[in-house]
C-alpha cells in the first residue's frame, strides 16, 4: 500500500505487554471512538507481541491463544472494523518473537495469507531471534512481497531498531514505516535521546515510507510495561509530542486509552500539532541550532505545504 502521511493509532506494548486479551482490544476500540481519538486521526488498533500460542499447529499456521482470544482474531478484527478503525498485529522476522512466540522466518508467505484472511490492516514486524548468518534486509523484502501478494492492503511496519542503516533501504524493500531507534521508556531522557538521534535521518522520511521514532509514552505516568519511577510531567509529555509531530514520526499512542487524564487527551488531540505531523508535503526537519556551547538548546525548521513553515524551539 502507499502510505501518504505518518500513520496514527494505538499499540498494546508500552502499557500492557503480555497482559492482553480480546476484551482489552474491544474496550480500547470503543474508547478510541467515544473519546474522540478516531476523529483526531488515530485509526489503527495494534496488538503487539504475546498474542499466539508458543507452537504453530500441524499445518504450520499461527494459533491465537484461546484463553486471551477465545473468539479468534477474525472476530476481533471484525469488531475493530465495525468501529470504523483498522486492525493491526505483530510478528517477527526471526524464528521467534522477542517474547519467545513463533516468528515468521521462512513462514512469510503462509503468515501473510493468514493475516489477510483474519482482516489485518497493519503488521508490526520485529527483529528478534534472527539468524546471525542471515540477511535481515532480504527477509524484510520477502515479507513485503508476501503482504503485497496476500490480496489485502496491509501496512508494513518494520521494527529492526535502526540496524544496518535501515533508513537507506526500507523504502526500496517495500516498507511503509520503519523503526529507527531502540525501545522507548517513560522518561524524558529516553524521548529526547531518541528524537535527537534521528535529526540527520529525516531526509529519508517522506510519503510512502516514514521514519518511526517508536510509540509515544504520553500519558503513561510511570505505569505499565515501559513505565518507571522517572515518569514524565505533562510539560515533558507536551515536548515529546511536539517533537514527534514536528519530525513527522508516526503517532502510535502507548498509554491506556480507556483511562486518560484530561491533560493527556489535550496533548494527544491537539489539532495544530497533529496538522503539523500530517502536513501533506511530509518534509523533514532541518537543524538550525546556532548556540555555541549549550547542546540542550535546539531550534528546528520545517517547510510545510502552501508556503508555510514551522520553527520549533526546545530547551532540554
């Protein structure tokens, strides 16, 4: 598929990790619509790792954990679609996922067909347990081909953590968005360091293939899987969201959308910031910082459509 603007949605991992089930997904889909996130542009509901059994079935097919998803994935996908949203799932380029569930290595064509049959619209594709003598770029290409041959438009989100200069080949391999960094955690230094590490790479991000700085931690307040005692303040969350929007990164919410504070909702549904992120030209930022010694002071410039431009001033 051709993705014209940075994708927007919600992912289970940051808050829930393995503590997922169909009720959580359905309640989160309800909350996305009821609380105005769908209207703000967030459209994907993505289940991350830990959704399957530890073994494939006799035909080599992935099996949804019947305790977590008793009605199966097609049922969950249909429910998400009934809310006007799109449904995403997770697999891995290696033999296992990061949490030790079956990966898609040498099962790409079978898995892509199965995902399409379930009604999947988005695939997050991780990089754990990949053979040391393998060619990761080639295996991402294989899955991209398999998804395109599946008969369904499925957004391909490659998550190789920025290895092998992924920004230089992701687009050519048929990837729609690619993780350019390691995992984010709910503290300000994590968000800041991730954003600053990508300043020189945004010339590679444009319609069709977007640089993904990982899922947002806005609104987590230290709770959940990537939460910690150094959780951010609302001002720091505002700064994180401004960076992700200005840099044109996909906006994937990571907090519990069923239980957001008014401040979190205000940040994540800020129309001006989202319009900046979703600007039709999707141009990258330019670092125009001129401060001679204080590296905590940053200024970024970005061309927008209709002859407008944005300037971001950040004091880290």
